[in-house]
C-alpha cells in the first residue's frame, strides 16, 4: 500500500465518521450538520487533521444529542437556524486533550505491534536491529620458528636459580636458554644442601629446553596477560622429570600457570641435572618462568 | 435578560468563540474559520455554536452556492445578532470589572 493510498484511506474513514455522526444527531439537525461538517472537513489541511476533525464531530454529536434531550421545547429547524432551544448544562470539556491524544497514540501503537507480531514481522525486525551473527576468527600472531635463538636482551630474560651461599657462582647460561623467562631471587623452598656435599651445582633448564613463546597461551596473548610463575620440578641424573611439576608461586593468571606446567613437562630430558662433586644426582628445585609480551 | 440568555454557560471555550466573533462583529464565520482562530476541537466548537444560536446570540445561514455546480457542500456561516453582540460585550466588560471573575 502506497502512502498516497493510505492517506486516501484515512480520508475515507473521516467521511464515514461524519456520516455516521450526523445520522446519530437529532433528526432535525442531521442533514444540516452533515453538510456543514463535510464542508468544514474539506477546509482541514492534512489527512490526520481531517481524521481528528471527524472524530471531534462524533463527540459533538454526543453532546448535541444530550443537550437536545434535555431541551424543554422541541427543536424547530429553520433555514436561518433560529428557534433551537438547546440549553447549556454541559461542560465544554475539550475532547482532544493531551491525555486523549496520548491514549489514542498508545492504542494505535499496540495495534501496530500486535499486527506486526501476527504477520510474523518480529523475526525480520530482530534481524534488522541485531544484524546477522558473524564469527570473527582472530589469527594468532606469527610465532618465531626458532626455538632457542638468543636475543640481545636476553640478559633480562634468563632463568636464574636461587642463590645459595655454599654454591659457587652459576655458570653463564648456555646460548640456547629459553627466552622470555627471567630468573629472579626465589625464596629457598628446597631442602638445604647436605653437609657432606662439597660441591653441589643446582640443575636447571638445559640445552634444547623449549621456548617460553611456544607455551604462551593464546588467550593470555590476546588479553595481554603477563607474569612470573615459579615451578618446582624433580629431575633425575639424566635431566628427566621424575614427578609432575607443581606451581610454587605465581603472579600471573591460571592460564599462565597452565602454560608454565606444560612448558616444564615438555622440557623433560632437557634439564641440567644437579651435580654433586661433578656427579649428576636426582634433585628437586624451583625455577621461574616469565611470560612477558615484550619478548615476543 | 431572557431565560435563554441565562442558560448560556460562559465557559472558557465559549468565551474564545465569542472573542473570535467580536474581533469584527459584522463578519460571518464558518465553523472551520472559528476552529482556525480559536484552536478548539470540533467536538467542542459545534455544540457551542448551536447553543449560542439557540440562545439567540448567533444567526446562521447557508453559503450561497449550488453544491452540485461547486462540487462541494455548502458552508454554514454564523454571525452575531444585535442581542448577541450586546450580551457578549457585557460579558467581556464584566470580566473587565471583575464581576464574572
């Protein structure tokens, strides 16, 4: 239905309302009111205004009929329109108050909504408002293929074992030390060295140990999570894990802790065993893993 | 003052209608003209016009055209009677003296 036809339809309703209102008026006034109202209807601008005028005429009919019924003398129609005895005992309360217009608008809105729901327009409107659901796949950033290439900043990303008073200075880290992990002083949570050990060198991640980047959880990268995770591992003389690694301390998220445990497990066989007087022995020790996006 | 005069209730809307006619008492106004001047609803205006006409304040007549040749209905014109003019003037003068306030 075009808008022009819609307005014609509204005008048709206005005319029918006036015909209906005039028929309900007292017989002596019916023809006069119909012709007068139709003439004045044509003077109204806009279909909405004409519809409003016609609705007002319906209300006017009620008032006129009421006053006519209260008249003491019958109405005597004349071409001059004189001789009517209509007494005013009724308030001239306007029919189209703001409240009435609001009520009509709300009623029309409800009717439109019910019509739309009945015609199945709800899902279409929802599609227009919400829009089609799209899945966006976020590609992870490309990873470095080199597992153990040291960088110039590796001085701040190495694993340093906890200081021990009786242990000589730690040897320089091999060039294939995992990157992204920074050693910081760890509180001594391992048993103190035995008294009869003359020279004990604590083990740690050795040659071929996996890179931290390979175990940096993707979700943590997207969320820009970073932190330190201290992992306790028990390693035999050949650098293999003898038990499940455990988290000793963590400043990061649970995702980073999970990544640290996977890294620790993947490094089995690549740990440097603790040596006592140069002989590798089974031992447990903690080491820290730093997850830092700056190293990526 | 006749009984019919006393029966005309001076509501705010009635005063607006009278004021529109008093601007130029000799003018004839249709209902559409009064609607435009007074900004009243049609449901309010026409009972007032009929009421004032019944009370003898207004007279009305049909527009002098042939509806069939003009292609539209005739309009109804209203005009103040001498009695209506006097009474309406008294009403507004009374407002000025605070009598009907």
